[in-house]
RNA sequence: GAAUAGGUGGAC
C-alpha cells in the first residue's frame, strides 16, 4: 500500500488528509512505528494537516503498540490545536483506559464527556461495561446497560459478549448462560468469539464436559472452532493434569488445519 | 463522497 501511495504521488495525484489517515492506520496496525514517524514528517513537509480522524487513528494505534506516552503526547497536540474532542475520540480514550485497568479515570472521562455535551454511543457504553464486568461490578454494569437502552441503543452481540465474558471470568456460569439465552431471545446469534468466552468459563471451573459440549454446539451452529478455542481447551486439560486429552485436543487442532500461534 | 473507536485464550 505504501508503494502504491508513493507511485500515486509521483504520478502527480495529490494525497489528502483522508488518504494519509488510511496509510497511517495501516502502518500502525502492522506495527511499523518508524515508518509511521517518517510518514508523519513527510506529511508535514507537504503541508497536509491531520484532523480528528487522523489523531484518533494515531492515538489508538500507539496504544495498541504499547506506546502510551507517545499517545498521550499526541492527545496533547490535539488539545493545543484547539480541536474539540468528539464521541469517537472520547470512546477511544475510554477504551484505552479500560484496557489499562484504569476504570476510575475512564469513568471520570465519561462524566467529562457528558458535561461537554458529547453524547455517548454504543462504543462508549460497551467499553465502560466491559471494564465494570472485568472488575466484577455487575450491578453498575447492568445500570449502564439500562441507561444505554433508555437512550435508544439496542444491545448488540458485542455488548452481550462483554457481560457474558465478565460473568465467565468470575465463574458465574449460571448468570452467563442466562444472559446468553436472553441475547438469543432478542434475536441475536452467537459467534466463535462468544463461544470461546463460555468455553473458557467452563474450563476455569474444570467442567470440561460442559466446555466440550459448548464446542459441539458451536459446530452445530455452523461455527468453526479457531486457534483460541483449541488453546482454551488444551490449557483446560493441562490445568487438570490431563495431558492425554490435552495432546489429543492439540492433534485435533492440527488435523483441522489450524496451527498454533 | 471516501478514512478513525467497543467484546474472547495462552497453564506452571
């Protein structure tokens, strides 16, 4: 893509902020930090001005690359330029805080955003609900979910997965199954991602039969167990000391054409 | 007109 971009420029087609943002997104997603920094200075040299999309892409990318300090540096630039944070940037920041176990700051930022008159959306709510569920604060998570629904956002598969994953992490499989059922009653279908959460929950409780029957179920529904599914099950058997079954599961995975990561 | 943000595993 970078090569195409260069040839585009030399053919006289002028890049703009949108094309540059796409390139930056790509560079950061494959982890080419140095390429990205070089690109940024080139952008500056030809006078292309980054906008909120660009900065959001950069901040999100830097955090995923574990370069938090740099990310905050870019946030400082956003402020200094007098750009007004929008719902996407707020949601990105909240998600970052959640993923760094900084729930308090995330909640604070949420309050700030509302005070600034920015309306939270599904992304914002889901990040916060995820954080609350990870901590086991299901009561507050549920309150937020209700608030979300009141504001007119119908829960989707992702926010249901946040809740279910939280219950599974805290070994509350009854609640997890309850929410799972509710989700399906609401006409949503599960994906492999969601099944993996449930399978992991049962493995944590050493309920391998339940875990396996979940895997069967996902296959029944036309889903394919992936490398994460197998890793969960292999580790489940290992934690129980059942090396044979762990090895069997590993071989099954290879037979399905999935290689370990 | 086109670009950005939310949910799973890896034991000891």
